C-alpha cells in the first residue's frame, strides 16, 4: 500500500506496506513477551561461550529459580562439586530453562513487564556512552546502505511489526559494539562481502540486516525467514544459497546476549494491554469501540515504525520512548491535558513533564501519527535498483 504522503508512489522508498496493518490481541500479547533468552542460549549461547551469570536478570523468573537450585545443589553435593561450575553454567543450565507461557493475568503481564525493565537497565548500562560515540568524529558504519532500516521492514513484512523494529535495534547495537571496541566498519563489511560473494559493502550491510531479522524472528518464536522475496533474492542472487543462521552467528559473536535487548515496541505492546491507555476514549457507558482501539493501535504502530529509523532514539531508554509514543498518539486523539494520566505514569514510571519533553522530539519526526512518512523519502529512486 502506498504511503499517504504520495498515494501513487511505487518505488520502495515511499511505499509503506504497514500503513493499514492492524494488530490483534494475540499479536500484542506475543510481542509483549519480548525475545526469548532460552531460544538464544540454545541457538547461539553455547557456541558463543556466553555465561548466563552476566545477564541473569533478563532470564524469566522460572529460569532464575532453576539456575539458583542447580547451582545450590552443586555447592552442597560432594559429587556434583567435582563438576566445574563453569561447565554447569555454560553447558547444562541452558537446556534446563523453559520459556514462560504467554499469561493473561495481570500478574503474568506485570512479571513480563518487569523482566523487560530489567533487560532495559542491563543493556542501558552498556549504552551509556552511545551518544558520545555517535556524535564523535571516530564514529563509523562504513559503506552501509543508506536505506537499511527500510530494507528490514520490507523483508520482515510477513511478521509483526515489532520484529523488524527489534531487528533495527540489533543492528544499532552491532554498530555501537564495533565503535565501542575501536573496530573498523569498512573492514567488517569487506569481510562479509568477500565471504558471501556480494557485489558491494552496501549489500554486505543488507546481508547483516537479513541475518539480524532471522535472529529476531527466532527469538520471538516465529516461522523462519525464507529469503524468497524480492528484497532478498534480487540483492543476494550471486550468493545463493545462503544460510542465515551463519550470519546470525556472526552478529552474535559481536554483541552476544545484547541481542535480547528491549525495543520500544515491546513496551508499547504492554501498554496497549492496560486500561489506562484507553482512558477518555470510551463511551458514556465505559465501553471501548473496536474502531477507536484499532485507530490508537495503528497510530502507535505508525510512530514506532518511524522512530525506529531515527538512531537518536536508540540512545534513550525504551520505556520513555514507548511512553512518549503513547502520549503523542493520545494527544492526537484527545487533548494535551488528557494525553497522560496517573495510571500511565504509574505503569511507565515516568512523570508527564519528562514524557512531554521526549514527545516533542517525536513531533518533529511524525507530526501526525495518522500520516507517517519514511525519513528517507527524499532519496527517490537513488537506490531503487536494489
């Protein structure tokens, strides 16, 4: 479907296939769980040599309990104590963990939300220097394709929008890690280009995006990326067949467990399940019209999609970004006075003044949540041949 800023446009930079996308309740509930620590550990953690002790707070509550029980048993048992703790942590625990089910109770949703917050804090400590690095003269992403976020959205069009958004966060994390360690982006892209027989470093950057999408899809428990659509086959024709799991492993080797980071859309999904989100939008009898609900959800999706393409917002805590998305959308449907309320403040942990400050930044990116426009629309046909 064409973007509303140019209804007849057909080139890939203006076309927005997500514009009329409607999430149902099940989609929102699945996204609110976030990426699976268990899938990550079993899919890549062993090969990557990850230690769950470094990111224990992002594990589900049941997994943390299993971990504590097994390690306590090892400490108390003379026989088990002969087994090195490192061996137990790296090669036993990941196969004892299970994901928590998608719960429908308020307690289940709270526990999921709490784990998202813990993950946000855990990753946020690593990203404290992101803006300084990003604004420094030494920052580099190499010869990256200028429209790589749009490529991710187009390639991930068969999934919930939260997966492409999380994928973009993974790629941003990859660039941060590379610059944080003083690496050379051009060297990395050249290595990927040569390994997969690609035409250019730009194509290498898009292959990394495809691998990150495959990783995010797996972490969210969705069907594997097939790579049969136009955004994929046209670019990587000379490199077929491709094993995207190998590309996943390349990314994981760089950022490790940080691929489990919380994206703002995960938090938005939580907020969309809370009654305070719909305050002042119900009728006189307190009923919420399905069209009103869908309109709010669609506008939140529009704003989230556009913000994902602006790397500045990657430097902010996902919860404040999500809160500002909801504030901006509610303001477009109500008034500034009713856009935020005590219930939302309690849920998010952010007072209205701080939310408004960030929402003002959103207004520059998406003035009207009902009419989003891709940030690179000015590119025209420059890269349409890809």
